[in-house]
């Protein structure tokens, strides 16, 4: 389990725990199954091994087949139930009122992060206004007053300890928003607004990757998530809003 | 010419095997180029130079397409049925012979169209074998997405057509051409497998055919099945559409998941038959195996959504597909446990075909066990599209599939040449392949856990995992080279064992019970497929299906 990058999210603890159990059980089942091949072949080479020829299967069949099948079905059931509890906790909860809203947009080969500003609303975007060289990579409509205080950033700044509600978009092709350190992944699909919530806990820098092949720059499509204290975050946001 | 334009099933089987061999050689070389690039990114390739990121993605796309369609589908689902299916049910011919022969020619055309993508301007497509739109729909989205992508789609359309034609012929053969007395309860499990995999092929490849045609239409006829409104590619707004890429995901995976079972079901049938033969015991729970095969086929059509847990579809759909996926693990486990029971209770006759069957079961378990982990949407949300998934499907589909193909070739080789393949070379081939295949694919789990995404031309995952992963990646590359190199032993064996000097194996060299070994057409039979065992006081320890208990 120490192969996983350090976890910085509240719900990551439960995920790491469950994943750890799953991997442990599955690994030892794998070892047991492979050992059974070795034993069967070794018995043969040592000249032993059940003759079994012509012996009816009945009683043995029950021990060798039905009992293990029942046990393994029980294991699948446990996996199903625990897995879905975690899934429900992660995906089916209403957004807390104090959640920070961030819009994440994937563009070949860049992530953009938009904060709605003091009015709490995003300005409309228009495809024909999109122009990264002109400083408007998302095509925010200057005619929409709600967009005037929007903050667009190439770094995802977040305050520690506050729930985050992400709206996930893509401008051109499907991208995969993947933050290994937050145990977070969802596809950004053009034409759709995806929703994703989590709570960053531990301050620090986390890699944001693209996990869905999106073109020649796919492996370079990386950004940084920087989790800071609430005060530092407030100061950063205020500084970004000020020039407008 | 008659050998080439044949409608005779064994002749077609030979042609399919040559085609599969060509595809697997190219596909393997592409994968080695990928491994070299991931381990030593700056090394220049002869005749090409340094591999650019788009070259790497083209390699991934073509490797996946060649292996999944032209090797793992063509050999178990086209070559083997033509080789033995009619004979196993007492016939010399397939039903619909011309349709069946045409399927081969369309498959060959498909392969040529696909390979042509390497030679057009901008080269082969880069969208991966799943070709998600809009990347695959908009030519401006990347190099290879213009002509290369068109060729890929035409190749897929042709392949789907051929797959459905071939499978229609297989289904008709099983239903119409069985020997009298060969009831469903007397069919070898390979025949049951081909019945289910052919049914799946007709359904799944029809969906892919449709998807590919619709995507071609989006690209050239101005429709927008897969293109939403407001698309901006390379800073240029695209024509307004009203479709969704999600439609492609659903159609593709409605094909893509049954495809996995199309690949492994014939291997599962073969494993049961060969374990019965090489332990000289009947298959216990014949009807349980049949029921499991059918259940895998039916459930296999209802699990596609587990490829889409992170696509942003409704979370309740994630729960539903997680449930069906967990359910399909049960009949799969039932078959595995039957094979393990057979292995333990019977007296193993260790030879190359048996070893490859055991290898198939070993990989099916190794890769299958991570299935229920990936079937949990919450855990998949971390593991999706990482190397963990690459490890999973290369073990459960690719290696299990390839080992069952080897088992089939070693076992049925006497039907093609009258001789057995060299046993010493066969066992060398098996043991080195087994170790190298585990060495190549098992450590990929670790890269996945470390958060390394697939389709990355270079190791660029989370910084924390870099240092740990470099030795792992080098080990994987070395193993991959060993795995590829030892296949030369197999190729040598294929030709070496066919020499006139090698002694003929005689009819029925494996003392098998099924009809393909009788050497002639058998219009009647009155017994089951696995009557092994000596306890009944006969001189031979098996009763083949072609020897009648009493005169008809």
C-alpha cells in the first residue's frame, strides 16, 4: 500500500483502508491458487497424485467445488456491500452549504480553474470568445456582469478543511481529471457538466494529471493543486480579484 | 489457387492462422517499441529516429487494435472453429460455406486497411483502441486523426462485418449440421463455448459496426451523433452539434465488454476438454459448466457500464453495473474451481498442451481476481485508466487468451500436419513464457497503484512515485523482451516439427474422445464427449464418441 502517493483528502483514508483490504485478500488468494498448481505438478513429478480414475466425484466434488464457491461468493458480496457504501458516501451526498465552488475545464493540453467570485455565480462562456492568447481561454462573456468577478487560474488553489464542489467541463475532447493525492478521478466530457466533491485536508502540493488519452500532449497535461490554510487562500483570492 | 480461394474449413483455418501470426508479430514489435521508449525515451529507432509523443500513441492504438481484433478474436473465434468445429460435431463442412469463406477475405482486407494507416500522411491514429470522440471525430484534434483515423474506422467496419458473417456460419453449423444422436447434452464444451461466443459476436460486433458507421458519418456527412454543441478544438469553434460522446462510450463498451468473453470463452471450453483428456477423467458437473458458460454470455451483455464508472454517468448506474459485474464473477469462479478440482483429483499427464492450459487457468485467476476490485466504483475511481487496469486486462484477456491459443495449437497441430510438436521445445517455450509474462504484467499493478496513468509516452505520474517506478519499468521492459524472444522457439518448433523426417503421430495421438480425432465423417454418435476412466473393465481407458456402444 505504500506504493500509493500520500493521501491528502478526508475520504481518501476510507478508500485507502478498503483498497488495502481488497488487495491483501486478492493477493493471498492469488498465491493460494498458484500454490495449488505447484502442488499438483509436484505431486505428479514425485509419482504420486490422486489416481481418481473412475472414482465417482460426488462427495469430493462438494468439498472441492461447492464449499469454495460459496466462500468466494461471500467474498464478492462483502466487496459489493463495502464498495458501494464508500461509493454512496462519496457520490450521493448533497453539497454542503459552505462548500467552495470551482469550475475545472480541460483543454488540449491544459487545465483551467475558475472561481465564481464574491457573487457566487459563474459568467456565461461563448465558444467564439475562446482565445488563450487574448487571455480568455474559457471564452468568458464580458457582456455578462456575473462573469466580471470570476477568477481564472492555472493553479488549483484550495483551502484545507473546506468541502469543494467541482463542476467539470471540457472544451475540445474528453479529458480525465485525476488527482492521485486526493484519490479523485472523473472524466471531463465536452457538452456535459460533471460534478465531483471532496474535502482536501492536508496542506501541500498535489499533481493533477489527465487520465483519458486526449492527443499528442496527453502525458504533459498536468497542473498543480495547492492546498493552503484558509487565511492564505482568502488572501490569494482577494489578490486575484483586485485587478478587475 | 484452390488452396487460397477455398471454402474448405481446414484450409480457411490455415489462412486465419497465418493472418493471426502476421498480426501478432507486428503487434508484438509495436509493444517492444513502446517499452523501449518508456524506459529509454531518448533512444533513436533505426529508420525512424526518436519516438515522438504522437508516435507513441499511434503505437498504443495500433498495438491494441491488432491484438484485440486480429489475434485474440481471429484465432480462437475464427481459426479454431474452422479447424475443429465441424469435425467435432461429425461434419466435414461448415453451414453457409461461401459466407464463411468471404468472412476470411473481408478480415484480410480489414487488416490491410488498418496497416495502411501507418503509411498515410500524419500516420496512424492516436486515440487508442477505444477511439473516444471528439478526439476521433475531429480531424484537427491531433496528428493521425484525419486519414489515419478514417482507415481505422473502415478497418473496424470491415472487421465487424466479417465477424458477424463468420459467427452466423458457426451458429448455423452447430444448429444444423450435428451428427444424429449428438444431442446438446453430448456436445463438447468447446462447442458450447463457440455457440455462446458466436451469439455474443453477432450482438456485440453489430453494435460496434453501428458505432463506427455513425462516427464516419459524423466525420464526413456533417451529422453530430457524438458531437455536442460548443466544441472548440485548437481554438477554433466547431459546427454546432447536438450529440454526445457518451453515446459512443455506451455503444463501444456494449461491444467492448462482451468482446472480452468472445476472446476467453473458447479458451475456457478448451481448458475443460483438455483437463478431462490429460487427467483421464470426465468433466465433473457438465451441466454446471454449460450453465456457467451460458450465464457468462447473458450477464456479459449487461456489464459494459463498469468501463464508465468515472465517465460522470449517474452514480446509481455505477451501483447497478457494479452489481452485474460482481455477479458475472460467480459463474467464472465456478468454472475455475471445477478446473482446479479436476487438476487435483485426476492423474495429470504432463505435456505441452496441458501446461498451456494450466497457464491459461493461472492467468485467468491472476487477472480475474483484480476484476472484483475494479468492479467497485469507489475503488475504480482511483484505479481507472492507470497501469493497474493495464495489468488486469493483459493478464485476464491477453495472456490467458494467448496461452489458450498456444494450448490449442500444440493440441490440434497433428490435425494440420499429422505430427506432434516437439515436446522439449514446447516445455521450454511454456516455462520461459510463463515466467516472462508474469514478469511483464504483474509489476504493472504497482505502477497503477502509484497512480501512473496509461497512454503516457513517458513516466510522468505523481512525483512521489517516480524514483520507485524506474526500476520496476526497467524490469517490465526486460521481461517483455524475454517474452517476445522465447516466441522464436515456438515459431521454430512450428516449422521444425512439420518436417517429413518427424514421425507421424497416427490417428488420435492424445487418445481423445471428441469427434475431430476420428479422421472421418461421422453421421451418428450415441455417447457423451468425456467418457474417460478405466474402472469399467475395458482395455482402453476411454470411449470415443465415434465408437458405438451397440450397432446403430
